[in-house]
């Protein structure tokens, strides 16, 4: 609708300017006074007619805009009524959900009470476990510290050289396995390239036998 209004306004301004220029030219150049008066009167009549036509067009555009606004208002009212009805349904559903949550809360309260009873029982069990732990600590304290120290030193003395030797053997074996894997991979790559080159040569020979002219860099086959 804005585009229509802009178009009509441009049309009005364009022809108003043309009429103004025509009036100036007729008033300035080669006409007698009588001819000028007749021409000016005709131009004034045309301008009045054009003004009426423009007024009619603008009135039609205004009426169309008014109808469009009324239609939009009616549509907005319908949409508002529909949205209100939907919101009422949503409110009812939320009320039902709230009631269900209240029931769930009551059930959780019952479950919480049961868990409180279970917690009390676990507290009793924890107290018994603490008593057992204290007895175990007393038994552990009875172990001779000197025997523990001797066993530790003996273990350290025997296990250290053995551990170092095992670590060296594992490291050596690991390096040998890595070198072997690298060598196998390199051999496989070399073999694959040789096979691929043979295939290429065979394909070039076949094409040359069929009489196809090949570039100079492929003549080695």
C-alpha cells in the first residue's frame, strides 16, 4: 500500500511539473494575447480536471487503507479471542498439573519419612563399624615395627635389581619390535610401488598396442 501511495504521488508531481513548464512556455513564446488567454484557460481547466482526478484517486486509496485497517482490527480481535481461549485451556491444564504435583509432594513426604528411619538404622550400623575399626587399629598396633622395617628393606634390596633388569629387557624388546615394524612397513611400501609401476607399464603397453599415440614421457614402456 505504501508503494501505491508513493507511485501516485510521483505521478502527480511529474505531471504537475509538466503542466507548469507548459504554462511557462506558452506564456513566454510566440502567442498573441488572445491565444495566450485561451491557452491559459485550457491549461487551467486541465489542471482542475487533473486535480479532481488526483483527489478521487487519493480518496480511493484512503478508503482502501481504511478497509484494510478495519480488516486488520477484526483479525486481531479474532486472534485475541482465540489466544484468550487457548490461555484459559492452558491455565486449566496447569491447575491439573499443580494438583498432581501436590499429590507427588505428599508421596515424597512419606518417602522422606521412610528414609529418615533408614538413616537412623544406618547410623546404628555406622556406630558398630566404628567399634570394629577401633578393634582393628588395636590389632594393627600390636604388629612389631622392627619386623615391618626388616621386611621392607629386604624387599627393597631384592626387588630393585630385578626390577631394573626387567625394565631393561622390556625396553630392549620394545625397541626391537618397533624397528621390525618400521622395516616391515617400508618393505611393504617398496613392494607396492614396484607392483604399481608394473601395472602402469602393462597398461601403457596395452594402449600402445591399440595404436594410441602417447606423449614422449610415456614412451619408456
